[in-house]
C-alpha cells in the first residue's frame, strides 16, 4: 500500500538531474538552486556528516559516496519524505538517516560530526507572522534574515568534532560579516570560501573550522 502511494507520488513529482543523479522534488519542497550548487561544488566530505535543512536530500545523496554515514534533518515533513525517496532512488538509503525536526533537536546531544552542512533560509522577511508556511521555511530568515542562522551558529559548535568543519550558505542580504564574527566568537576559524552573484544579492559559502583538539 505504502509502495503504491510512493509510486503515485513519484509519477506526479517534478524531476531534476544533477551530477549524473536523479532527484524528485515534491510539492512544498525547495527545488535545488544556485545556493545548493554552490555548496555542492565544495562537497569533498568524508566521515560523519550532518545535513541540516536537507530539503530534497540532494546534498546528503551527493555526499553519500564518500561519507561513512549521514544524518539529515528538516523541519518540513514533506522535505524529509522527499529526501527519503531520493536516497532510495539513488541507492544510498543505507547511509542516510532522516529526521523531521528543528535544527539540532532530533540529534542526540553526545553525537558529533566531521562536517555540518546548512544551506540556510537566509532572506529577510518583513511580514510578521505567527507561523511560516512549509515552503517559507525554505527561504524565510525572519525580519533580518538571521533568525535561523543565529540559532544555528549558537548550537552547531557543540556537534562538531575536533578538526571538523561547517559549510553554511547565506546571502549578502543577511549580513555575512556578522556570521563570520559570531563563528569566531565561538573560537571557530571562519571565512568565505566561495561566492556567487545572482540578481540583487551575492550568495556566500562560509567555512567554519574547529581547530581545537578537544
Ligand atoms: C534553502 S533550503 C535548502 C534545501 C537543500 N539543502 C538544498 O540545498 O537544496 C532550506 C531548507 O532548510 C529547512 N529548514 C528551515 N528552517 C529549518 C529549521 N529550523 N530546522 C531544520 N530545517 C529547516 C527548510 O525546510 C528547507 O528544506
């Protein structure tokens, strides 16, 4: 019954191809774009990976060939389901565990990772709302664009192994310099490693390294 339901879903879902793989994009799920491809370009990752805000699961699937294991999280249940299907379709579901939740909430507090990925919702959103719609979760960073980014920076270091690294994508519209300062305050070595100009903004890929042994 579930399998029939999944097949029905796949027939109606949008399909994209990237790096020789196929990805289904369900309704209410972020379709990979320039920010996704910017982080994908720098995905030389091995070890244990945490993919925060996995969306359709594209970064987890791409990382799966080299990674030991991947944990993927998304607050949007449609995204978590889409990522699960894409992991299956690409033959890597044995390497990826997918959870629905807010940032690090589903992660056991003693778990640490070699790499933490986050293509964050980073656009300033002037409208004050009680709650976000599912697709708004993909892009809306609240009033100054930093609502989710700031919470991520506060929590992420605890889940990073010694010598581990964070790859975070955000826009010039949500104060990239503040992100670098906030990582440095937490004793991570942070810098922009790649950028792309699109329309009215520049998208930056920020790397934050944990150079401490313990
Ligand atoms: C810009 S999309 C990136 C999706 C995918 N990683 C990619 O690169 O194509 C941001 C994703 O983060 C998820 N997200 C937003 N806020 C979140 C939160 N607080 N906790 C977990 N996931 C969140 C959204 O639902 C969305 O899937």
